[in-house]
C-alpha cells in the first residue's frame, strides 16, 4: 500500500489531445496530479513549449517520443528533447545496446548544457497494443514475456534507467532489473473502464502490486466527466 503522496506520484496522466485541451486538463489537475505524459502528437505540433507549460503548472513530464533510429541520430534527438526539461523520455530498446548507450550520452550532454538533473530514460520493450500474434506478424516467434525480458536486460545494461512494459510483465521485470529500475506501465485501466486499443492491461492496484514504478492512465481520467475526481479515485485505490 502506498501513502497518498506516493500514490499521486505514481500516476502519469496521458494528455493525448490537442494543446488547448492539454492546457485545460493541466489546469484542472494541477495540485491533484503530479505527472503528465506528453506524446508524439502533442509534442510534434507544439514543441518544447508544451513541456514548459506543464512544468509551469507544477507538473512533471514524461515525454513519450519512443525515439528509434541509428545511434548518431538518437544521441542528437535525445539531447534535443532533453533540453526541453522533460523529466522522463522514452526510447525504443529494439535499436540495440549501441543505440541505448547513445541515448544516454545525449541525455547527459543535455543535463550538462542546461544544468540540473538528467532526463531519465525508459526503453520500450513490446508495445502494450501488441500480443503474441502481433509479434509473430513481424517475425518474432519468441514468447512475448521472453522478448520483453530480453529487451529489458539489453536496455538497462546499456544505460537506460528502466523500461516501459505492460502491467502483466511488471513482476518479472522487477525481479529481473532490481529495486532501482524505473518500470513504467501503460495499459492501466481502473476496474470497469473500457480497454480501448490496449491488449495487456491491469488495474492500478494490480500494476503497483506487481512492481510498477509509474502507471500511465489516459482516457479513464481525461475523458471522465470530472477528471480531478477520477484521478482522486485512483489515488484512493492505491493508498487505502
């Protein structure tokens, strides 16, 4: 069981919307939520200013860009993205240990340039919209959990602070990576909420119990009639 502050800090609200709605939600959730996720759609349209707008409202930012390219490009992209001041940034583990190491170099260079803490890196293992048949479709026949574990070990060994995986793999990843690893789990849905396009899901309490560090929750909060109340209900589930 988490304290109320720990529970609040564990939830990342996914702002998968346009700027006006993101700012409206940030104002609504300021003082209620601690973290928001800014994804590709919002960041590619608004740029670093949207990160600063969230932080001006007292919110920490998970910048979910899933960076994936050759090491040279990834180093530069991560450095540029980290200069926005993002607290956590996502990359893909599939790019190899050399790519992950280059990402770490970029994050460290940005921290030196701007001063302050380094942006933490989390590496995508297998997207939560995918299942075993999805992996087979792209030529990966290894069992899904084995593939997640393989990529997690590769990424953390090369300098990633942690990984992104579904709640269903969180327990194995905690055991594999140890207590310090940052384990971020999308696909979190309160009991009774619609699953949407996620395949591998769990409730907030189940995800935390399994070993997740942070839970990404989008539509159950952002599309609720009262987003602040929906957030408080998740905090209460985690802390009571």
